[in-house]
């Protein structure tokens, strides 16, 4: 009998503990955009010996509300055994070219009105053309 009393007490506390004023109803949203960065569009960060590149794009859909309260997910399109797949950023691809091993790495950051894509690539080479899928949620 005590088990049932304790169980009912816990259930009563669970359903009555979250009291307070109800906030305004929110409208959630989802927006998807696609961005292709060509080889010639990547810009070198730092000097000629560096391997880091970036591309900053204006995206007016990333407003202050998204920056403060939303979420941005970015996916890199890749070919995997003849199938197209999406890899969430940050993403690292191990590479081997003869005896040279390196990781091709992609990441991003954003600010209100802009999104920047980053690539760490092999020294002396510019990253290839890449396609990204950007998902904004709020």
C-alpha cells in the first residue's frame, strides 16, 4: 500500500511542479538553401604556406532572430560508392597521395547576415568545388 501512495505522490508532484505563466506561442520554421563554392572562390587565409581557405557568403535569411534563438546545420555533399551522401559539418576526410597523408577538413561559422565556410586542404593546393546544404531552424 505504501508503494502505491509513494507512486501517486510522485506522479502528483511531476504533473504539478511545472506551474507558471504560459509564454507566447512560437512559430517554428525551417528553411533550406544550397551553396556551391567553386575552386576559384576559395580564398587563402594567411600566407602562401598556409593550408586554410575560406569563403564568406552573404545570407540575409540569417537574421538576428536566427543568430540569437535559432539553429544552423550545414551538410557537405559527398559521393560515396556512387551514391550521393550528406555529411554534417564539421567533417574530416582522410586522404592519401603516395606517401603523403592529410585530412581534408570542412567547417563553418555564421553571424547575422553571413555564413563562412572553411577548408583545410593540402599545402599548395586549393580545395576543389564543393556543394553545401544549409538548414536554418527556429
